[in-house]
C-alpha cells in the first residue's frame, strides 16, 4: 500500500491548484486471493470494508484482470510472453470505488520489466488504456522508466479539449511512489499532476489505520473532482459537453474491450 500526496496545478486558461492526501493499493494480480485469506477486511469480488472487483477494470473477454490485461497486451502487439502483472489502484470501500487512473506494471516471464499501462477512467463509467515500454532510467519523475505522450481522444475533464495530449511519467513503485500525469494543449503544458508517496506493508492493522485516517476515501475522490469542476465552472472556463465531438471519444464503456485498441508504441 502507498500513502501519497496528489498535486494538481492548472496553468491555463486560469490558474488553479490543489493538493490532497490519499492511499492506494499495489497488488500482485496473481496473489489477490491470498490477500483475501490474509486479512479479514479484504475480499475479492464480494462486499467488505476493502474489496477488489475484477469487473472494475478492463474487460477483454476473460474472468479475471490478469487474463484480461495479458490478452489485451498480446492482441495489441506485445510479443514477449507476459509474466507477473502488478496493479496500483483504489479498492472499493464499503462497495464504492472511483479510479481516475490505475497503473499496471507488467513483467516478462524472466522477471524483467516490460510495459506499463495507464488505465484512465471517467465519471461516465468509461475506461481507456495507454501504454509504453520500459527503458533504462533513474526512476524519477524527471527521468521516468516509462514515458508516454499521445493524443487523449477521451472525455475526462470537461475543461480540457478531447484532442489534447496526455503525458505519463511512470516508475515502478518501490519504497517511494513517483508518478507524473500531465496534459498538453497545442504543445503547451496546461495541467501538471504528481503522485508522491511512501510504502506501507499490507496488514490488517494498517488497513484499519488508513480507513480511520481517510474514511471513505473513494467518496472523497469523486467529491473533490466535482468540487474542483464547480470552481472552474464558476471561473467561466469554457465547458465541453459529453455529447460534443463524439468522433474524438474512444473511451470504452465499462472497460469492455471487444477488439484491439490502436496503441502508440513508446520505447
């Protein structure tokens, strides 16, 4: 688990900054059932204080997330056999979750980092994946192990154009969590986001401690998203309706992918 600070800084058309504290789970997808047996407060695909539901993530015709991601990557052109897959995400708390973005870290069967995938979600129940290959790097936001920059073509914020660009700077979570997610419009950075955190062992006492410190964190996340949107609307920033520019929207309702999604390779 990681307790982290999330920073948002918008520079255009009107500056807006905020920061809040969250926690995420970093899960080995092959060990989720073991975690369910390890803690009374954690379950898979059933209601609990903390629950992991496979259906909350990309669906590609398989029952479990691991098989879905593996099949998706293979069908999308990843040729090296997939081994371990780790997922940084929010869990359901008392049955509710919202994930603005989750991150998969995929290894080959020799244990070498292969690709990382950002699974972006919006408030309409849509999911879109973006992925890139690992490279040698320092593992910081300035020198990330995975760098992805491509057209968004996805409805996330009503205040950012659909044809703007996402930039992901991803690193394998270790003792520290260091991730950057920015937006560019016409080649200019208009939004900077960072996730900076520290590792916490998975243990029932820490689950309860984090819940006590951050009760209903998933509700807090969706509430803050709407609160910040309201503030931007009050500042009269141009608002994009969901039913506008549908030809530029390639998000997948409820993550149910039925065919390969065209992906840009980032070596």
